[in-house]
C-alpha cells in the first residue's frame, strides 16, 4: 500500500467515525449544583461542549456534554434528558433559563444543576 492510498483510506475512516456527530464547540465554563433539599448551589469549573447531532443518542439538534457530568439534551417543552458519564444511566428532569441566562436543570427533592453555555 503506498502513502497516497494510506492517506485517502485514513481520511475516509475518520470521516465515517466523526461524520455523524456534526459540529462541536468546546470551552471552559462555569457549573453549579447542590445536593438537593434546596441547599445552596456550589460553583465548580467545568468544560462544556456544544454539539449538533444528526441522530446520535436518538437526538437531532443541539445538546451539551458537560465533562465529568454527562450529556444534556434540552427539549423545547421544558423537559431535559441527561445521560450520565460513567454509569450511562438516563434520567429526565425539567429545565429553564435562570436570571443570568444560564441553563438550569431541576430534579426531585430540590436538586438543581446549572451551567453556562
């Protein structure tokens, strides 16, 4: 196999791997969460990547990956689906924008998670 054939094959292989993900925009960000029961939100640094999906995770459109937390899918009707990193478990929440324009996810027992997009 010559170099030209190897290069073309590599480009085609990478295109097939990454072609379905769509575009991505990553940046350091700010996140906040609490332990529920209405406790105060605690700030932590996080990395948020904004993706455009063409059907991955049974989703078309924009979603966010918060490093160390999970993939956050926000529906127009106010429902959020989160696929958690590590466990892969899927949970459903509600969401909205807070007073600062950040995305805030609301769970049971006063749990909240917020991130700057």
